[in-house]
C-alpha cells in the first residue's frame, strides 16, 4: 500500500487488477469537473474491493483560429465559435499591445496600452 496525501493507493504495476467497475450510475461531468465516485476493483484471483476514485475532466485545448490574408497584407482572424479562446493579442512595435477580448455575452471588445486604441486612431 502507498499512502500519499492522505489517500491509500495500491501499487498497480504488479497488482493483478483485472477490472475496475463503477458502482451505480456514472455522474454527468463537463469540462473542468472533478468528482469522486465509488468503484469495485476485481483482482486476477477473483477477490474484490470497493473504493473511491476521482474523475477529473480536463478542458479541451482551444481550436486554432482561421487566418485569412488579403492581397494588401491585411489579416482576418476568425476564432472558432465554441472553443476558440476568448482573447487575441496583437504586439505593437513600441512594446505595447492591443487585446481583443470576448465577453461572457459573446461580444468582443478592444483594449490596449497604445493611445490610438482609446482614440480610435491608427496604431503602428
């Protein structure tokens, strides 16, 4: 047995585990959820024990945006609607940045350290 962070675990390398089965119905989980559930572990010799395991659902990596370029060199960046992230950062020559952020309402706002962002002027 291994005791780590107050949780007792069996070494699985040579443990002879044949199967691990959930006890009851699995809970509905979404990205970012962590839930402890009861399971039955069955060993190669037929013995069983009931314990709890923690399920953790990781968030999916963001989908890369579609980037198009016109003949004049201008770019069009289109983030994925459902998993495209919530921020686009544009570095400026003078060490400033322009940041376009997606709000919880789905609308985008422009922020930046350059005075042109606040005054709606050309930004170099």
